[in-house]
C-alpha cells in the first residue's frame, strides 16, 4: 500500500486522476502518485448538507471541503467539537468519479485532530521541506537527462516517487518547476511574517523584554532558533532595538 504523503494545498489542487498499473490514483505536478494524503490547515466551518457532514479547511490560500463518512474511522459527530479557526492535521483520501459533464472530485476525511501552535509550526516546516525535496529531485532529474525508471529510482532513492516522475515523463506531462518555486517562496515569507508579527506584538505589549523572557512566553509555539531569527530580522528592519540591559524594545 502506498504511504499517505504530507502535501500542500497547491499540490492537491493541481493533482489529476490516473490509472497506474490498474490502480486508480492521483498524480501531482511534481510526479507524486497518491490516493491518501495528510494536510495541515485551519478550520473554516463544519456543516451538514443533504445528510453529508463536511469540514471546510484552509491551507494557506487554498480552501477544501472534506467529507465525513465513507472512509472515516472515528465518530463523525466529532466535527462539531472542532473550534472555528483552530488548526488540525487531517488524513484523507482524494477520489475522482466520471460524470456526464466531466469528473466529480471528492475529498474524504479519514481522521483528524486539533494541533497546538508548536505542532503547527513543525508540520508546516515539514510540509515545506517535503515539497522542497520533491522539487530538488525534479530539478536534478531535468539537469541529468535521466528518463529510464531505473535511473530515476537511483536519483529519488524511492520506487514510489520514481514511478510518478517516470509516468509524467512518459506521458509528456512536464513539470512546472517555476510554479512550485514560487509556492515555496510564498510559504517561506508567510511563515517569517507570522513569526515576526507574533514576537513584535509581544514586545509591544510588555514595553521591553529580554530574550529569555520572550523564549519563556513563546516556548509552546516556536523554537528558540525561530525566535532568535525573528529578533534578528526585526532588529535589521528597525522595528525594535536592543537596550544596554540587553532587552528588546519596540520603536514607536
């Protein structure tokens, strides 16, 4: 059975159905073959329409509706316990069905749980790293000129990843490298901006704070390295300054 990959909303939106070796799967723009996946997002709504329960999840700039039922392993009533604007990690299955006017695309939740700020930071960074790794593999593949499945397997060090990339090459589907480079840069800037704003708001509310005080206040939502990087960024941009007592103050 293929693993459930941690993916971004951009990859999910760009995926299309394929029949690979007799198995109905989906393929992303970077050649990721999958049916099950894992995503981190913010709860926008919980609802019930025509006896079908669903959760509306926001992943960065992409909104998705996760249906509860066919593949769900827990109690469906749990969706009403989710708080609006809370963050969840959700495992799901993406399916396509043929319709007269085209294809009907459905996302079925298998399970979910709310996560705290520190977990959110971890999963977002891990998602970005996974996407960056896939992008690096494709760029390396393009520069090498490898086209055989055996050659691609050596580069990817994973038969599962190699199969999807080989499929895109064989079917002349191409790889939109620039699109995913832009997506990664957007994620990076969004993450930096969110961290900086949180620390700046904390310093403004207290008047001045030492790094130890900031770390203690935010230890449940970010790492010491992230705090140090954000403080350096805020100092360089002139939004805060460091006093002789080695405390940080907001520049009004």
